[in-house]
């Protein structure tokens, strides 16, 4: 039985910075996905066995405290928060790498993973400069680090490969993906954006699945976003996890594709801070959202009462 009480849930936004590098599956959970997982075994398995589960809903945060769950998250971590953190971190790495490359060219030296003018402590500092701060222009610290070195220890992994740092968006319509590419070019200019729009159908054929996997593996991204709405995105990624020959963080973030593309308006900050983003979406799209939030929230409360006792 799928129970909130037994799940391992990330505690705070600050903990995002401590996530290990490499292939990592990051899912989100809110009241709606909890209700769905209670009656969908594969979805429940995907959420339980993924590498990281973040509380994308104030209801999850409060419920965990009330039922004295195994995990007691301190705050909501929305899919958008994960998206911004990961994109900003990679963009900052791209800035550092670009500045180092410019320094190499100005000094007429070859940039490669075997060339280094930094000792280990300096290399570590360069590694740590790739944080999740919101940064779209090189900071003074990054410029100094870049000019001081043509390589760091991180150059030995995918973050500093000679090809551009690549972010792949898999899911949604081609229209939305085109808008994502356009906006990303403005907001994250040091990142290469690759997209793939899968067929719009309830279930993919074997040929569809093979094509998606091959497209992802061919892109070999440094960051992968899956956006096909829950529970389809989580179930697909979990089911094909072993087929994905990649070495990066993978986030299943659904609505964030539309938020970033600008095709769906996210709730204003006041609504977000007071845990009312769900109500804003209900007021904006009552015909589509009433069942999820009115019936769904009531069902979630009833399930929490059962877990409590």
C-alpha cells in the first residue's frame, strides 16, 4: 500500500545543492499525485523507487507533520524551484567554461582536460562556483577563476566537455517546445537546448518508446526534463530508466514546460507564498481543475486521516 508516512521526501530547497552528480531521477509529489499513486501501482513504484522525491505542495508538507511521517519536509519545493535551481547551476557552469575558453584563446594556449594551472584547492573552488544562485552574467569571482585556469577537476566530467552544455526537454507539443527554445536563448544563453515532442496519444507503441530513448541517448544531455503530465511522465521515465544511457539529473516536471514557455500563467508570488497556488489554478481553469482540487483535496484529507489512525 502506498503511504505518505513511509516515503523519503527531500526536506528543503537548500538540500538541492547536496544532490550528487550523475544519473539521478527526481520526481515530485503533491496531493493529486498521491491520490493517483494510491490506485496506480506502477506510478506508486516510480515515486517510491526514484532517487529523489520533492514535496511539490504545501498539503504534503503539512500532512507529513500531522501524521508524523518518516520524512518531515520544512517547505514546499515546487517543480519550478527544481527547474530554476538546475538551470541556473548549469548556466553558471557554462559561464565559467566560456570565460575559461576566452582566456585560453587570448593566451593562445590549448584548452584541454589535461592542461591545468590550478592546484587541487583552487580546482575545488572552481567546482564549488557552480552553485544554484540565479546568475545570468559572469560574477567577478567566476571571471577570476576562469582567467586563472584553463581547466579544473570538473573538466574531467560531462559538465565541461568541449561540446556545449546541453539541456533536453522531452515532452509537450512542438509549439510549446519552440517557445522554450526561444526563451532559453535569452535567459540561459550559455546552454544548448534540444527538444523532442513525442506523439500525442494515451500510450506509446514500442516504436514510439524506442524513438524517444534513442533521441535522448543521441542528445547525451547534461540535464534532462520530462514533461508529459503525471502520472505518464513518471511511469515512462521509470520504466525506461535502464535504457537511458545518460549521466545527468532527470526531472519530471510537467506543467513547468508551459510555465517557462509562457503558455500557462503561474500564480503570483503572494498566492505561492501562502500555499494557494492550487486555488489560483482552480479559479483560472475551473472546468479542468475542479475535480482535481475539490474532490481530490477532500480525498487527500480522508486518506491522511486513515494514515493518522
